[in-house]
């Protein structure tokens, strides 16, 4: 089993990631994820706030891939592994706190963007986004088995 290094952890925590699942028939599903955290050198947590198709797929097939590109650091990775879903207990309390912190940060970023926006349609969209509140439904724990670099020569 490969281990996540510090650059990989930073990329996962600070970028949009793409979680890929598939049904038991092999029909793929890929969705962007912003609520991603690294728990240890081989476990990634993805918080479920809107994962309808993804959760259905995970119930049928626990193989997943998670991809991330960190354009600021010129690093990209694909992590493959097995997923499990936790929807009770301490992990959910942790997820609620993390979502709360990330929502506060998101609102701050949107408020900063709002200050410089002049287009009334964009202003309206930003204001609506600032009102959105997510509630975690579960945490998808990915036990990483394989790691692939997707930007060879640029990430070191």
C-alpha cells in the first residue's frame, strides 16, 4: 500500500477533487467534491452532502477513484481504493464541525468576491450561494491502495 505524502495531502485539502464510482453494471459516475480531508497516510474522508447517485453506487461497488489537480503547485494525483460509509457516531460529529468551518470560509470568500462584482446577475447568484447551508449525511472513508501521479515531471 502506498502512503500519502505532504504535497498530496495539501492538494486534497485545498482543491476540488473528483470522486469516481460505478454501479455493479460498471456504469461510471464522477462528481466534484469540495469537502475532502486526509485522516492519515492512507485514509481520505469525503463528506456526503449531495451524493445520491454516488451513495447508490457505493452500496453496489466499493471501488473508487479520487482525482485532484493542484494547478498552483503543478501537482496532480489519482487515488484508488475501497470506500466505506459512516453515518453515525464521532465521525459524523467531526463532519458537522468541518462542514461548519468550510461553510464559514466559503462565505468569507464569496463576501470578498461580492465586493468587487458589478454584474447584477452575478451579485444575485453570489448572494444566493452565501445563503446555502449544507448538512452532512455521511462520511465516505477511502482506504487508499494505489496512487498515480497525473502530472509527471511537474510535481517535484
